[in-house]
C-alpha cells in the first residue's frame, strides 16, 4: 500500500498530478504549484457537523474568468464621460496564476420568533375650510371675499398586534475571506444550502478546509442577529393598514438552533501587465461570483476646451440679443455692426461645440464597442467556435472601423476669435458711448416754445379738452387739473444744444390736427427727428402740464415716444411715456400709431400708472388750413 499510485489535480492550473504515497509533496511541471499529500484527518474542523459539497470544476472556473474578461463594459463603471475602456488585448495578455478551492466554516441559525408590535396608522380625509382673499371688482375696488377650499387631513390611530414566523440565516465563522478585496463573505452567507448533507470526509478529500475561528454566539451577534431582525421587521410591517404608517416598534422572543457547516468557495487570480486581479466564486454555482474591477485604459482623446464656446453662446442669447432689440434705437451703425458679429459668432460657435461634443461621444462609444467585439472574438477563438480565418477577418474589420478623433476648430481658434470678439465689443461700447455724448437730446416742452408760425391760428374753444397724440383715457383723479383724454409726459427735460437744425429734404407744415376731434399739434423737422408739441389750454400750461413727442427715422418709418407731464391740483407730478410710430409722413398727411391706455383707464397718482394696460391705437393727422 505504501507504493500505491494516486492521482490528484493541480490546484494552480488543473493539470493531473501523479505522486507516490511515500512522497510528502510534488511540484507541478506546468505551473510550479506544490501539491501537498492529503492525509486522513488533516485540517478537519472538529466542529463541522454538515457540509455543502463542492460541485464546480477547475476548468469551469477558467471558462468563467475568460467570460468575465470578455464581457461588455458596465455603463456605471465607465461613467458618463466615457473616458476609460477595457483593453482590447485583455484576453490575450491575461494569465491565470492561481486557482484554489477550499471549504470555509459557517453557522446556520434555524429558529422561530414571536413579536409583539405597535404602530400608528393614518387615514386621509378631505376637509373644507374658508379663507378671505382680496379680490378686485368690476369697478376696480379691492374687497375681501370668503373663499372655500379643501385640504387633506390625516387621522392617526394607535394599533398593536402579534406576529410569528421562522427564519434561517448563515454566518461566516472564519477569517480568510475577510482579507479579500471584495465582500467574499456574501457568497457564503447568501449561498443556497439545499444540497447540505451530514459531514463526510469523502466530500473534502484533497481540498483545504479553514478551521472555525469564531464562537457560535459571537458569530450570531456580529453577522446574523441583524439579518434576523430584518426578517422580523419586514414580516411585522406586512400588517400595515391605512394611507400612512409610522412609529413602528416591536419586541420579540427568538428561539434558534445552530448547525456547524463547511461551505465551498473558489478563488482565481489572474495577472495583466504585472498587476494581479482576483475573482471569487460560489463553490456550488459559478454564476455567483465577485471580482475586482477589470483593467482599464484611458481613451486618448484630447478634448478641445468648450468653456469659452458655451459662455459666448450664453452671452449672445441672454445679453446681446435682447440688447439689440431694446437699445438699437440708441446705437449708431458702427456700434451696431460691432455687436452683431460677436452675437452671430457666439451662436455659431455654441452650435459647433454641441456638434463636436456629440461626435466625440460617438467616437468614444465606438472604441468601447470595438473593444467588446474584439474580446468576444478572442474568446470565441479560444473556444474554437469559429475558424481562424473568419475570426481574424472579423477582428480586422472591427479595428479598421474605429473613427478618427473629431477636431473642433483650427489651432488658434481658442485665442484669435475670443480676442477679436473682445475688441469688437470694446470698440462698439466706446463708439456707443461717444454717440450718446454727442447726439442731440430729445426735445422737451420748454424747447418747443419757438416763434409762432406766420399764419395766425384761432385758439381752441374754451370747452375743448386737450387731446394727446391719439385718444387717451381721461385722468379721473379728484386732484387732476386735466379733464378729458390725457397724453404722456417727459422725463427730466434736457436742453438741446444750441445748433442749427440739419437741413432736411422734406418740409412739413407747422400745425397739424387729428381727423375727428382733438388738440392741435406743432411739428418741426430736425435732421432725422420730428419734434412735436400738443397745444393745451392756458390753465393747463400754467399748472405745468405738457405733451411733447420725439420720433427718429429708422428705415421707412419714424419711431420714438410721446412724453406726458401732469401736475395734480395738490401739486403731485407724474411723467409718463408712450411708444409712438409714424408709418406715413407726407406734407399733407401723417399716419401712425401709439400705445396708450384704453378710455376706461384712470390715472393712479400714487404710482403714476394707469389702472388698465396700454394698447396700440392708430391715428391720422392732417395740416391745419
């Protein structure tokens, strides 16, 4: 019997070892692993009463490792930036350096519980209540009115009861798995033990067994008690009723029995470019595994800086574009055409940057997908699933299809265009400021008191009410000195510089009146401006009321504003401005429109605003014969 030949598998590579019982050990000729001679009673924990037989073979572990290396990259691992991917040559370059199978000690706790629980259950109901809100009536008066609303009210009721049930949990009782880089103990504590059998050495022949290192109660308190409490807590909450629950509490009596078992675990180590990586397997189900993160490589894609592109596009949309619409009437041509190119360039660059980001993401996704396809081809070649020629051709196709890294702009775009944009904006700003300083101010009521026209005009009848540039709503405040339609008023008038008006090709009569009823207006032309003043009653002028207009030619029309200055009987003054446009201007007819409040609106002297919103109203003027 001493010379009896026995056969064992190498724990490192799975090759068959032949040795004599007289030998103490034998080194594998393939991987150099030393195989110890198993002896009856070696490393058998005396506390083991049951065992879960090992069913996974070494060649299965090898296949599972390579499947793991060929698997698709997990989206949660590579992240949204897609900066890393699994190396294409991982399967070719990875080398399995260690395979081991062993049994680890564990405790199975079987038992039952009786739990007394208490909680509060909430039931929702709808309840009406009344609040007082300020509402404005048809006359504009604010009144406090009752409003009925509905709210949800929860009625809470205390409840108690009893729950019973059974549990079965596993706790690891060794130390070896605690040194793993992953939570390998979960493979034991979540293992299916349906195949559990009474302990027999035949199941563990030639397989190392880790001895028990933790007492029964210590293992229960450290690893199993919290699991039992979770089972009881989940069972208790099954009694929930109502729409809401809170204040769960329970106390219970737990009875348990313990079974000392040995559970099978498998461990594989592979190296890639000199770095070790580990995988752990359930010894009964190789699909249950835990592994270190696979090796990764960084995608070599130097990205263009898009911060300036995004900032410039935002400025163009949020600042420059609204500024052109709101302030273009106060900008000269040079300043206008300094701002427009910057806005257009900002929008264009923002669009191109968005397209570049999409192309770069597609480029990275292609690299990641190609890596997966090539690794799958390597795996198929290892398994012999396809011929060598077909596999090589598929690998060549995948490699050739890798796209070229997209380029966003030419080399100096990140410096030249920003510099040009800043210079254009600065020139436009300086020119705009200069234009504001030298341009003539708007006409005011005082500066319109020029010499009366050669032809005398009959003064308006005393009963006639002053009319604005167009029909405006009356000011009905008790302290108003103006009755009838009210126009708009100037802000703090600034005197026009003493300069001769620029010669104009168009001559307009001095006095104009609206078709229908309304006050007479005095107009004159100064360059691109038409200045006007409404004739008011003598008492209105003495009170400080005035109506002036200033419109400037823009393209085929004139645009500007009418300014109304009102003074109440108590001395309170209000200045109001209305936008105005003249679409047709000829010596015998003027047509246009102005944005004024409707006739039913009244002036609020405290806020210098009308009670109803303004609206556009058209008008027509003709010369006074």
